[in-house]
C-alpha cells in the first residue's frame, strides 16, 4: 500500500549473483526466479572452459545454476539443478501451483509443483539429448533451450533450441510426462552443408535443410517466442545475445535477424513454418538489426498473470 520495502528478496538462502527470469502465482503467494549468466562472463562469449571453472554460463550446481522459490510454506526453497536455468513459467490457471523451468546447456526442463505438505518439489520431465558433432567448439553439442512458453489453455508447452535449431511442441495432458507432438527446424547450427557435421544423434536421421523464406536464407536459431492468445500463431526471433550471435551466427549479424511465424495445429498438435510471413530486420533503416523479444500490444501468453 505504501510501496515501502519490507525487506530483501533473500531470506535465509544465499544471495544469487544474478537474476534472469521470474514468474508468480498470486493465489499461492509464491514467486519462482532463476539466476542467469554473469554479465562480464557472458559478454566475452561462450567458453567451454567456463564449464570446468564453474563460472558464468557454466556455473553448474552453483548459484548461476540454481533456481529458487519464495512464498508461504516453502522454507528456504532452493532446489539445485545440473545446468543453467533460464526461463520460468507457471501454468496460466490461477489456481494451479505448478510450472516449468528450462535449463540451457543441458536440454533439461523441470516441472515444479506444490505438494500436499505445502512445500515445493521438482522433477525432470524433458531431456533433449546432446549430439556428437565435428566442426564445433566441443565434440558434443548440448541443446541450448533459450525459451519456453505455455499456451493460455495450458494444453501445450513450446520450447526452442537455439543451437540445434528446432522448436518443439509438447502436450501437457499429463503434466508429469509432456508428450512431443510437434517439431520444426528454423535454422540452427546443424543445417546441411554448414560447418557442423552430425556424427551421431539419437533423434535425427539426417541434418535439416537450410530454411529459405521469400528468397531469404534464414541464419541463426530460434531464440525467443511469443504465442497468440488463441494459440494458433507462434512467432519466433533468432537473436539471443549479440556477443554470442557473433560467435555462433556471424552471417545473421551481417544480414540481420528475422521474425518468423509458425502455424500451430491446436487440435492434434503440429508445427508448420508459414512461408508467407517474414519480418526482415536486415532491411531496417539503421540496420541490420538483431531482434530479441516479442510482445503483443493487446496482451500475450507471457504478459497475462490472472490474480
């Protein structure tokens, strides 16, 4: 009522060095947040050696690799993960005490929920396997899950994989076991005739073809998404972080990023690239530009938190 601070966010738990994403459920008086990459580490690009040092993007099991919840009955509430949790999403149902957090560098998505005892539990529900490759900075390329989004009716979860290049659609009728019902490649490092060769992959039979829309070759991988309120149009941009863009997708930096539209089958599940839609940020007056986040002026699937 007065906007005077009641205290720090940190209660009895350790202070995280960074903050990245958060989501809350007012009816349960809880907020879940993730700790992101240390800016000075991220600013110099991705370095596999950081994984061994436990710094920045590779703070696996450290504060950079932890997520926490704060609310009634949660105690210290700091479940640890084996990777870098970035995006947090609760279900849209205002009574639901359940959500998901995606972890970059491991391809793992966790489900968190409030149990009968009033505390919060976490379980792994999705794991995208790493791929054996040649021509890359590491012999195995992990899935880099840069964003997740949940449809307004809580039926589908969408996940984008910035390095591998695919967007995945999972059906959530059994929230503890999301079922893959749609997948589409919109660029990425694994495209055929590129510098990276796939040696062994548990899922793909062959490397995906390069994506061309309206005579423009799409570089980069799916980074950020936004879903229309009716759940039928999924928009995606392909710039993650300029330093990392330059490192992994220099052609995108030179030519500018794009925004694409993915048509969604909301009945049976399925994703299709709309070949009639393209926003080319390489043609901006002061471009080429790198587009990151997407917002609907009338509200969207990540701006609505009903109380």
